[in-house]
C-alpha cells in the first residue's frame, strides 16, 4: 500500500483558519490552535447573531411605531388592531419608515386605525 502524505490538506486547512483570523490580536492571529478556537467561536457568534438581527430590527420597528402612534393618541396594540380592522396591510418595517420619514402620512394611517376601532364587528 502506498504511503500517503497529508501535508497539502493540512496546510490548506491551517491556511484557511489563519486567513480567517487575520486582524485578531496576539497569538489569536498566528498560533494555529488559538486561532482555530477564536475563529470557530466567531463563526458561532456570527451564526447566532444572524438570527438575532431579525429580532432586533422587529423590536426597533415596534418601538418606533409605538412612539409615533402615541403622538396620535393611540397605543401600539390599538393602532395595529385598528389598521388590521380597517384592512390596511402594511408591515412593521414600512410603518416604522413612514413614522420616521413622513409623519403626516402616518397620522393619516392613525386616523384610519381610529376609524377601524370605532367600527364594531
């Protein structure tokens, strides 16, 4: 059976890790074992936080909508309920953008929401 050298594969693997650790401080950038630990931990955080990012943005949009709705004498939940009842189908991202960029359009939506709340259904 012929002898197998694994040098090329090992070098490629190490190079990949050390390239990913570029910019890290101290031994984390040039000691393979330390760099591997640091890079893998970084990849774990990146994977987890890609999911978290979506939650954080939704939370931010809700805070912005709530602030704008309260300026129009509505709470967030009553505002959203009123919009749903009046048939307005805008997502939270669009509503938050309207609240920031165009307060007049948002107050028109708030009036629609108030109308939707007065309709007993």
